């Protein structure tokens, strides 16, 4: 009911269930929606939280939709919201953030009723810096692109003359930079461009990095759930085939395929970090030497984690059970190649790229998963396609 206090809405939503609820933070796209649907399969009462009233996951009939302050733009208001939410809960709830701003907001709030299935807390904050991740990768013997860490404009000029081109300026603290500029990095073809990008990201610990050649299909993901004692309870491995937009975007077509070298490197890195919980380690396979080079670590669910569940590794279920101290049965990725397609995004980007019908349809050969369409939960797909058609008409 519109205007009903949060406590009353929660009380009605949670009545009749003996299971502790799960709160999925950031439901703007399929990261959160897929988590909501996995939890609903366990008959867990789900609360979907997002600062955008039109977030895709807030359309799901499988969760109670709750609009909150933006944790990036209004951190104090978000912290107050979490206090109100925790106080209104009848007991503990498992927090499932799907983006970094929400993850850090929950960590800093330190509400005892919000059980975060990842940690340690101080590590989660430190891992937001790619410089911290890369230092751990060097200690663990995990491959990296050639990278420089200039601390002044003079050092930036020196590094810019020594790094191979094409190169990129990648902010170590990428969340704020991406929010301000709408892009995660800046490509450069010569030193002056790289130094100009350094100035643009001076507050975000800018790094210079060689641009590893190869297309979207060179990007590999290892997703896992690591127990507190360091045991990997579930591991998924796959690669992107297409991004939106190409080169620096998010996954629109992904494929489950196992590579032991990628898995071994990811698990070595997570052990070196001392991390436990759900994560995504992303690599790029360098076609020049065939080695995997670290791109980044995300200490949370990633966009196409639903493919891991379709392959027998349900990381969302593992996170929920482990946060509550319940036993988790280890899972092994089923063999075979299965694909994941964000169909609306694939349609939009294929039109923008001028793809032929054959090129558009090539990734759609079965078996593949589509994360939005669901007969059991149809409103998110209706909302997504209606919005796309309206934009197209304009």
C-alpha cells in the first residue's frame, strides 16, 4: 500500500514464513533480478532494495520492493535507511549486494541484523582499489598487464613515455570516476592523451596500463563461493562472447567453459587476499602469449551469475545458507557449453552495430539462458521491452 510505513510492509511480507529473509541490494538490472529469482526458488522471503523506482528487480512479484536513498550520492541517508530497515526486521536477514556502492554501504553500516556473506569487512573496503588487487596478484604470481602507478604529473609523463601503446588510464578507485564520466577508463594512443586522462582522474588513484589486444571473447570470468576456512565450495568458469558496448561494456552474451589455468589463478589470488564469500575474478587472455592477465576482482555477484546456477553452481543459495551458519553442499560445474544472452541488450546493440540477422542469431543456438523472461515472473520482461519500444519510437 502506498505510504504504508516500512515496518508494516515488512511485517505483512514476512508473515507466514519461518525462513530468515534475504535483502537484494541494487536491482537495476539482471544482477539483482537473477538473485531474487534464485532465492525465491528456496522459498526465501525476498526484499528488493534500489534507489531507482524503475529498477528492473522492483518489478518482480517475487520480492517486496523498497526504494532507498542512493548509497553513492547520499551515503548518510543510506546509512540511516539501513538502521531503519534493520530495526524493522523481526530477526537477522542475509544481505546480498550486487554492486560495489551497496556493498560498501552495508559494510560501513555494520548492522548486526544484516548478515553479509563475504569478508572480512576491512578487506572488502580495501579490495575496491585495483592497486590493492594488483599488489596481491603480484604476490600470488598471477599475470598482470604492464602497469604503472604514477603519483605525480611528472611521474605520469615519465610513465607515459615508457608504456606500450595503445594504452589506457584506469582509475584504481573506479566507481566514482565511472559515475562522474560515464566510462570506466580512458584509451590513449600517445603520451599527451594519457597524461590528460591522468589529470582527469587525479582524485581516483589513476594507473596507466597497456591495452591487451583481443576482442570481447578474450575476457574470462571465474566466479566462486569461498568458505571462511578458505575452501572453494562452488566454482564457475566462463567467458564473455559479446559486450554492450563492445570493448569496455557489460556482458550481453556469455558462455560457460572451464579453463583450469584461469580457475587456478583466481583461487590463488583469493587465497592471497584472504577473502571469503562470493566473488568474480575477471581475466583477459593475452593472444600474444596465451596467458591470463588480471582485469579486476569484484567481491560480490556479477551480472551474468545466473549462468553459474544454470550449470549447477548456485552461488546465491550458497551465500544465503553460509551466512546463516547452515551447511553448504559443495558444487561442481556441469560439463558442456551453455550460453547466457541478455536478449534486449543483444537486440539493441546488434541494431546499433548493423549486424546481419545471421550474426545476430549466431549466439542464440541452444542451450542458452535469458535472464529476464520468465512466465512465473513476467513483469520485469514486460517493463524492459516496453521501455525499449518507447525509446525506439522516440
